C-alpha cells in the first residue's frame, strides 16, 4: 500500500492518476528546492509529471533541470507517496503518484527554464519548515535522518 499525504479525498470527485518524479538534492549541508510562483506561491522538491512514453528517471532529470537549471547524477528511489489534489494549471482533479529520488546535484547549467520557478538552496531545517507538501517534508526528513 502506498502512503497518502495531504488533503482528504473529496467524496464523489473523480480523480485522474498523474505519476511524477521528484528529487531530494543535497550538497554541502544544503538542500536545493524550487519556488513556484503560480498558481500558489510555494516551495517544493524539484520534479513533476512523467510524460507518456517517458521513464520516471528521464522525467526526473528533465524536470529537475527545467525547475532548477541543475543537472543531477546517481538518482536512487527512496519511496513513493500519493496525494489527491486539484491542479488548477491543468483544470484537473488528480491522484498524484509521487516517486521520490535522492540524487546528487552535479552542475548548474543555467537558470530554471520553467516559467515562474526559482532554484533556492536552504538548510534542511529551513526546507522542512518551508516545503508546502507534507509528502515532500516526509521524504526529505527520511533522506536526512533516515526517518
């Protein structure tokens, strides 16, 4: 059974499954997160949806680069969670299946290409306080402290 985080399921609402790949990126005692300006300003683990025909690891590399400008190496899956949410940018109610990887940020190749995203380095403690999603916070804590 996949652990669920976030808001409760809305009774009677139909949800479409949306798989995604997300990264915990640690380097020199800091964690790299992305700040998304819209539809709601929030800090997130970098990552996003897996496109049709795309592997989770390919999506992870693509999404991390688009949202942070960094290339990554040695991704290792540390878990999966699901959450039920409304995605206003797609006008869709989604059951998000979030595959979380621990990876090493290797090289900053430029600014984020994804509109409205900023890459920000912060302490793990600050990230645990600032990340908007409880699933993201859970897997960051697991990556840092093994819990």
